[in-house]
C-alpha cells in the first residue's frame, strides 16, 4: 500500500507523488560490506585474544579472502592491529576512543575516579590508569603527586608496555602466543629494561603469581612503579591502575606495600564497574 504526499516546488506549484510506507522503506537492502565489517570489528572487540583470518571467517561464516580484506581495512583505518609474527588481529584502542563518549553503563574513568583519588591520598605518588594498545600502553587518566619531585606523564601519552608497571600488568594476562611473539622483539629503553625473551616470560609468570607488576627503572632509569590489572565484568583484563615515582621513594619494603595498595585500588574499580 502507498500513500500520497504533496510536494511543493520552488515556483509554488504542488505535485503529488506516491511514498512507500516506512516499513517498506526500512526494508531496503543494507550495505553488506559495511555490515560484514562491523560484525568483524565487534568479534575482535569481544575476543580476549587475537584472532587469525581463518578463525574469524569461521566465526562469521565469511569467505577467508573477504575476511582478510575487511580486517586489513580495519588495520589501515586504525581500528585493529595485526601481530607481525602471528598475523592475528585484535581491536585497537581507537574503538574505545570512539565509544568513550557513550559509555553510560561501563564508564571506566568514572568508575576509577574515586579509587584513584584514594590511592593518591594514601601513597602521595602519581597515579595512572592505562589501557593496552598493541605493544604500548595509553594513559587514560592520571593524578599528579603533590610531591615536588614526581613522575611526569600526560593523559593520552604512550609508553612501551614491557617497560612500565601498568603495561606489564596488562601484558601478563595476555595469551601465551602473544607474549612469546612480543618477547622476540623487546627493545631496551634503559639499562634496566628486560629484553631477554626467557627473562621477560619469567617476569610475566611472577606478575601473575603476585597479582601486581613492578617497574624498576625499566623505562626511565630514575622512575619506578607498581601496578595491578583491572578486570571487566566478564573477567577479561581491560585496564591497569598504578603508581610511579622517584626510585629512591619506591625502593625496598615500600614497593611491596604499594603492591597491596594498587591491588586494592584495582578491586575497588572493578566493584564500581559492577
């Protein structure tokens, strides 16, 4: 069934044309390429580990060549990253950046605000909230230490994940294949950076056992840090919260005490997330 609608021309004349009902207009074919790309991006975003083209094609019932083409487009546009060693794909932090403005039910920064303030008050060291993006961490939020000598970073800044406490806390819960691939390409950034593959993998094991990570001058020789992973409602590690400061303030017994502090802050953030 169609209905008649008046159309008014620029010269004041009126013509009549037939309009399809809204339900028929809505039934027009969708852009299949866009739909496939969005489904692929959603699959990557939900996955706890990188996915190869074959696995993605199987999950989405797509051809492998189509899957590879769509995934490469996402990589080129910055919405996915491809591991050079394994060829597997994972969603990038840009997906989070797009959704950050509408995260009404899972606002990580809002959930972390109170625990981060408490962590700052209790430690008087700079507090960071970070997420993993490929081989780097991105600082989502930070609170500066009131001390005159403190660690300096900026929101939106990056650091190599294998060198900083929040990055190591995020990496330790990644799939073994990803860690082994990363271990083969570790770059030194200070005399203390762990670059030997076996030593790095041992460090990841120690972090998982302890529940928190430490940075003993591995990014900047004079700056140490401690961080713990933050798990989302589904159990996946989605962020890390930590403190950093001059090495002389964090050495010795205080490093272990700060480990308990950051673990407590991470659990508080998880509780706020629900």
